[in-house]
C-alpha cells in the first residue's frame, strides 16, 4: 500500500439471522432498512440450516455487501459457512461439513466457541482437532452470556494463528449491528480474509432481555408446529 493511501473501512456484522431461521423474526425488507440506517457495509446472513435467506437478500440488491452464509449444526456443534452457493445439510461431522464449505469456495467461521451456555457451541476437544481447517473464529458474539471465561476465543485464535471476526447473532431487528468488525472493503472471499486480518472488533454487552425474547419466540413457534 502506498504511503498516504486512504483505506475505505466498512462495518461488517458477520452473524445475522433472518426469518428463514425458525427463531428469528427479521424480514429481509426490515433487515435492509436497519442495516442502511446503521451504516453497515457488509452482513453475513447466517440462517440455521439454510442458505436461502442470504441468497434471497443478494437477489434484492441492497446497498451493502451480502455474504451468503449458513449456520450448520454438525454432530459436534455449529459451524458457519461463509460465501456459500447452496445449503449444506445439518447432522454431518465437523470435518465433512468443512469439506463441503471449502468445495463451494467458502470459508469456515466458528460461532460462539467455548460457550458453556449453548449446547450447540463447539468445545475445546473438537476445536483443537479441526483448528488447522478454521478460517475465522468469533472473537465476539453479542449474545454470549459473560458469566464464563470470555478470553478463550481470543487465546485460541492467537495460539493457532486464526483470524477473529465478530457478529451480533441477531434474531430480532434491534440486535442487528450489536457486534461487528471494522474492516477494509473487500470484493471476494480471498480479499475478505486479507481485510479481516486488518480489522478491529466492536460490540455491545449482551442483553439478557433480548435473549429471553428469542427463547419465547422459539417456544411459540414450536407450539404452533413450526420447526
């Protein structure tokens, strides 16, 4: 980079759920409006078990970058695939899930690692085994309850030389943008990794009332038979 060259920085929330997730009420129209209002330059729509939400948002041509993603439940916890072209099925091993992400030219992002309050969070034994295959790990997740060692993701990333990202893990519209990284602008997945390497994490403290609201919506949908 030439001396004095100005770098265009954008805010990127790398973990958002739309209403294509069964526990989120964020419509794509509302998401576009909210992201524009907050000045977000990129978002990863990471719905549970489907990439359709991200693909639909891309087709709507919003005024910010959309990373098509999916939060995939493996046999040992969740993995987010970034820059996907199609849905990857749940229930596979971490290794097979990672293989399928990379086959699409995607990147592996581990959400809320080590979180002891989520049964879907990957824990130390699995993370150590797949460390060399991880592209990014969440250094901050706005829904992680702070009654645990919050330094574990950062220490793991440093030990294994893995890039750190951040996301709101939003399931309601007011959560969008509560966790993000300030990063140089990017054009694709390879360029994205270079940009993340120069990013800084920003985030708001978890709000337990927001988390309780998501749990209520999840229970209500199950009672209505929407799984």
